[in-house]
C-alpha cells in the first residue's frame, strides 16, 4: 500500500518529505495495536476490489484518496470516526493543493461509509460497496472478520456489544440491496446475506 500511496502522491507533489510524513501518519494509525480489522490489510483488500472495477470509476485518484483516509481515525468508543476521518482528509488534500471539488467528493465518500446508503455518485457507490465486500467472502474469511471486529470492541462486554452488533447486521438485511452496484451485487449479495444471517444466529 505504501507504493500505491507514493505513486498517487507523486502526481500532486514532488516534496518527498511531505509524502513520507503523510504516509507515516496513515501507517501509524492503521497499525495501531487496538486495531484488528481496520488495518492496512483492510485497505489492501479494498484496493484489490476497486482495481477490479476501476474501468467503471470516473475519478480513480479521488477514490484512492478516500480509501487511504476513510478509516484513518478509528476509536471503537466514538461514533464520529467517519466525520473525523473525512475532516482530516480535507486538511491533508489541501496540503497538496488537490482540487476543491474533488476534495468534497472525497469527504462525501468517507462519510458515506457510515450508513452505506445509495449515492448519486457511482464512484462513491463502488467505494462503499468495496468497503463492505468482506461481507460476501467465504464463511471462513467472514468469521475471521467478525471476530476481529469483536476484538476492536473488546472494551464492551457481550451484553452491551451483542445488541449493537445485531442492530447493525439487521440493518444490512433490511436493505433492499446490501450492495448498491451491479458489479458488487452480482459478486457478493447472496453470500453476504447468508453470512450475516449465520452470524446473527450465533449471537
């Protein structure tokens, strides 16, 4: 992911110290010892998913910036992680003089990962679908995912965590479609619903 980030930033600044500083901030946050799922591996998996549909993405660079910053702030006891991550993304993109309109899209994409509702911007829909793609992986991979999420919320006992987790999972099942784009829906929708239903039964 470091190479992807450096290559991306090279389009907008030749300041190697700035690029290094921005990367170290990303790496430090995503490798925090309290993180178990929202790590650099999550970014790598999302990046892989997005590369597979990049022909459908209109503004690849903005989506990549959204990827790197969407979970840069993550505190399991807070409910404003997406907003804080989006705000930090604005500051960092302003440092490289990124176009204001594109910064706004980046901000919108990051905040969209909070509710995963349908956007008018298809790039954002592909981005949030990639964020949820783990839901449609094999049961073994999904099981590892939800156990990692549980570790991130280890400060909460089961009697507090389980009702909240059930609410999140039911929210996805109540959606007409978990995935907003045909690309991801055809790949993952059915398996995601089966995985979520199975986790619900185990809680």
